[in-house]
């Protein structure tokens, strides 16, 4: 089984992830940066949406790249993360806020991990749909 990236699968997975993750990240940023000491519990719902976005992106990539679903799922999750994180870092630097390199690396690995888990679901679903029913 060749281990290679399927660029169209990664792109579809990353875009699927971004459709959900970007609005959820904006909501999280707005709710977390309101300056009050009382944090809204809606932040946790938005974070859950981000996790679901990475799972969905990985599932989309994994279902389309059955020769290497986990690699493609991880790549889709990381690609989507890289887009969101690049914008986030630029905005933080413009505002004069600190940027945590350790946090970026950790969150990137987390995004790739969720993409890998999503790829398992996507590959399993795709394999089931192509297997003849007995």
C-alpha cells in the first residue's frame, strides 16, 4: 500500500474543516477576549465545534484517499490548522499580544491527531460503501 498524499483529498478535507472551524474560532476569540473575569460557557461549545471540524475534515480526506487515509486525514487537519493559525498569529502580532510557539506546535499536533481519528471514520465508511452486501 503506497503511502502518498492525495492532494485533492487533503484540499477537500481542509476546506470542509475550515467551513466549520473558522466561524467557531471567531466566536471563541470574541467570547474569550471580552476582558471580563466571567468567561462564557459558550466558549466550550465553540471549541467542541472546532474539534468536530477537524474530525470532519479528516473523515472527508480519509474517505477519498483509501490508500493512505490516516496520512491524508492528518494532513487535512494540519492544513486547516495552518491556515487558521497563520491568520491568528498575524492578528496577535498586530495587536501586540504574545505568541506561544509551544502552544502552536501542540495545537498543530492536536489538529493532525483529530484529523487522523476522523480519517479512520471516513475510511471505514468508504470501505463499507464499496463492499458488496452479502
